[in-house]
């Protein structure tokens, strides 16, 4: 898989080093030297990973993070910062970053983290959408065409997991682990909650279905 990265960094020497190293490794890298330029590139293009400096002219990294997450963008973000206090890291994770790398850093470590992050969608995004279905992880609510779905905490977790893995089947075991962890009820509990979730989608006239693919698991798909 080809990897396309956005680097938002105002230290031109560091940026040049990172861009050159990544491109030697076969990773395409766009660069922005201020926050507004970085946000514009972020919103206009598709990247597998974004490398985001915390302190930027015109718009800081935390504000960029908050903006793209509120828009539902799931691109993994690696925050680059000279600040390494627990409070600074907590602020970054709260804003929606997926990982932290404290300056100065080894360029090889940056490469390893880019490769690791490029294989997944962010778990930090606060809004998930599929057609007219919208799920907000902060308010723990879901709507279809603007109408609220009546979900229990368990059915919300099921819907969230299925939406994060849209079009990819989620096995019964993975789904139960995501919902209940190691304290799992009997297997019929999942069946009951899936039934309730399907009923809510039907009541909302949602053009979506939860299908059970034998041997693979459950998948949420748009229907005609």
C-alpha cells in the first residue's frame, strides 16, 4: 500500500529532513508551514497519516485536531511537540490526536509510527457517518436523517463498532470483546441486542442493514 502523509511543521529545516527521509522510504509527503495552510490541505486531500506540530503560526495544532475531528475526519494524527508534560499530552489526546512524538526524535522512530498509524483509521474521531446515519461518540447519540435513534448503551457500542468497520465484517468474538471485555454474558445476549438495533434502523426507515455473513461476522451496509 502506498502511504501519503501530510506534515504541518513551521521548522523548515526539520520539515525538509522529514520530507526527504520519508520520500527515500517511498512515502509521499505534502508539507505546510502554518496551521491554516495545513488545515486547507488536510480538508482537500486524502492522507493515511498527518504529522502535526503543536505550536504553529496562524492556527495551532490542537485547533486543527479539534476541527477535523468535529467534521468526522478519521485520518490518524501524530502530534509532534517539544512539550512532554502529562498535561500537554492529555490536551492533545482530548483534542483528537492518536499518538505523540516529543522533539527531538529519531527519524527512524517517526517512520515506524507513520507505518503503524497508516494501517488504521483513527479511534479519536467524534462523529461517524454512513449515508444519513450519524453517530456522535461524545454525546453517545445517533440519528438517521436528523431523527434520533433510541439506543441502549450496548446497542450504541455495537453500532459504533460496526460503523468504524464499515463494509468489513466484525466477528462475534471481536464484537463481544469490544462491548463487554472479559466479563462476557452468554452468546444469546449479543443476538438480542443486534435484534434491537435492527429494529431501530427499521423504525427510522434507514436504508441500512446489519448482515451476518456466515464464517465472517456482522457487517453494516447501505441498501438501495
